[in-house]
C-alpha cells in the first residue's frame, strides 16, 4: 500500500455512512464505508477502489480524485493532499481548474439559482442543473465552446440578450479581467493560445489595445428561453481565494417575473432536460 492508498483507506474508515446519506443499520465488522459504498458514491468501480488502496492503480485522474474527495467529505486541505499524492500538484504557473470541496458544497446548497464555476480565463468548469435548464445544457458543446470569451467574441451568444450598452460594458469588463489574469499567470501557455485565438476578432483587438485592467464583478442580461419566454437576470461573480475560480450566481432582476420562471424551470425544466 502506497501513501495514496493508505490515505484513501484511512479516510474511508473514518467516514460514517450516515454522514453521506447511507443507512447504518446493517452490522459492520469495521467502521466507516465499505469499498462498494465508496465506489458507488464516487461513480467508479469497486475494483478500481481496491487497486487504488493497494497501490496498484495507475495515477488516478484529477476528476477521479475530485469524486473521491466529494464522496469522502474531505476538507480543502485534504483534497489538495490527495491531489498531490496522485501526482496533480498545483503549478503556480498554471491557471487552477480543480474545484475544491468547499466550493462544491456551496454549489450544492444554491439550488434555487442558476450558477456556474469558471476558471480565471472564463472557461466553464461546472454548473448546476438550473443553469443547464436556463441557458441550455453545456455538455452538448465542445469544451472550447464552453468559454465565455470565445462565445462572446466569436458570435455564440446562445440564449442571452443584451442591449448594445450592456454588451459593450460586458465585453470591456471581461477583457480587462483577462488582462489582469495574464499578470497572475504569465507563463501559462493556454492563456497565450486563448489570446491568439481571440485576436481574430476586431472587437477583441480594439479592447485589448486599451490595456485596461479590472476584475469582472457583475452583469445584466435577458435569457430568451424557448419554453418560458424571457428571463431577466443579474449575475454576480464571487472569486475564490488562492485559485481565482469564479462562482457566477444568477438572480432574478427586481421588478420582473423571473423568479416565477426560475421556479417553473426548477419543477419541470430539468425533467425535460433528462428526456433529451
């Protein structure tokens, strides 16, 4: 058993079934979760859990590590330790893209609002079901098409509608935010590649030449939904300390019927998504 396997085994042994929503009324020879229960919670096979604990598995992916962290209710520090043991040590020269467990718990609680998590370059990393119901399911698009800047400057606006003034302010804010990100991660090649792609857009080149630097905090837009009609939303950006991940929470605009439409999509929109 290597350090990774020993850590997973210890965390499994300390996790009470009741804390992860499992019944604890059956007799158990040892405390904690069974391997099959951990496999079920993490969405991996029992055989893979065995190989990890015995040190016989290839390096687990960052996605598998994140799933194990959620299943075992690890703290952010423990999740970071798990990632290091699995060979995914954070690189200060690269934009962080791992969602910590504490942020995942926040997302799990905010079910009444559409929300999404982006990295520091505005690539979409995760979203909740209501976001998919309102904006359209991002999993239907290629990863590069889930990038706000690429969609904004290559014409893929989706369901969002903004006035010319709102769009101009939104684009100015995003580009200034990207400029700030370049100084935080000057050696990340993915940022250089993104800027090269975006420079095909005359509008982006115009804004990039201004060399404005600022954080993007909020925006307003109307979502043209095919079933419930227009939904007027405000968005607010919460930036996580240390990783510069952006949690974007969409709330109903005051004085509109957006709250009722979000409630309707919560009730029926996700069912429709599950059938498509």
